[in-house]
């Protein structure tokens, strides 16, 4: 357990980062609602991920208003985190099919992906409930695992979040490696070179956002009685920032900037978002 000052510091970091992330998520949602030009397949996938990020942000902010809502916060964090991770993987897979496999009609997979992601999220969010494993998890509310619920809690953590995270990370590394390789082989334009540099960061983002939280949990297993506050503080910072990072990297793309610029300065740029999103694929 943390001291009162440590708990207050964690709360401040989580409130600040989750608050910024929620604002970033709301921006993407509003952009989707107000700009019909952007309601294409690619941005719909980003919207799904943003909604999941918003759920996680609400979870981080909720418990500080009422400590009795710890289990509700835990469920929101689990569902939002898992859903966001899975949609992150769907985006990588979609880009892979479009760029590497040159698959046409990839937008027709939306219904399949939607059913798959939300079914898996619902099932894996519900499993820890079967052993009453949601609650205080040393730092914030999630799946208990350090104390009385040691075995069941740590099994659920691995099965319901870290194993899917590992699979999605491997999928992203594989997908973006082949996407970058294909782009390099097919084009030599300076814009493609810039795009390749940007794509390199996509699989790293997911790793960087979750690695500190994973290290904290591993540290708890190895040394359960040792103060892990530094890990917890950095984990709170990175976990709380995921929504903001996703909103900036995946949502605020060239298509979005062009459309907003057109609305604010109609005579400034004649390019349309539809041309930038030709074929419905534009996450960049």
C-alpha cells in the first residue's frame, strides 16, 4: 500500500493524463460527427479505438470522485484497455491487407471486426467477475492480484489483458515491418520516406504505453513487499496518456487537418478529404 502523499501524487498524475486523453478522444469523436467527409472506413476504425480509450479514461477519473465505485472503475479500465488494444491490432491488420496484399474491398470487413473485437472484449472483461477479482489493485482499481486474490487475479491479468497485448504487439510488428518494406520497394518519393519514418513509431507506441504497467506487475510478483511507487507513477503517466497519443497519432492525420482547414479557410486548400482517403484507407 502507498502512503497518503504517494496516493495523492498518483491521483494527480492519473487525473491530469486521463483528463487530457479524454479531451483528445472527444475531439476525434466530434470531428467524426461534424465532418461527413471523414466518415470513411479507416476513420471508423479510429473512432472505435477512440471510444474504447474514452471508456478507460472515464474509469481512471471515476474512482477519485467516489471510492465505492472501485469495481466499476476496474471494469471500465479493463474493457476500455482491451478494446483499444484490439482495435489497434485491427488497424495494423487493415493497413497490411491494403498495402501489402493489395486487397480490394477491405472496408467490407468492418462488421466482422466489430463483432470480433466487442465479443472478445465482453468475454474477457466478464471472466474476472467469476472469481470476484475486480477491486483495488495497488495504485488504481483493476484486477486484484497482489494479496488475497493472488492466483486467480494474476491468471486473469495474463489471460484477459497481457496475452492479448502480446498477440497484438506481435501482429503489429509483423504488419508494419511488411508495410514499410512494401512501401520502400515500390516508391522512392520523399513523402513515402517521411511516411516510412512515421510508420516505424506505430508498433512502438503500444509497447511504450503498456511496458511500465507490465513491469510494475512483474515487480509486484517478484518482490510483493517492496515499495513499487516509482513504477506505479510512471505507469499511471503512460496508461493515462494512451487516449491522447492514439488521438494525435491515429486521429489527427493529414485528412483531418485538410478538412478542418477547408472549413475554416474554404479558399485555402482545394484538396478534399475523400481524395486523401481514396479507397477508404488513410490512417496516416
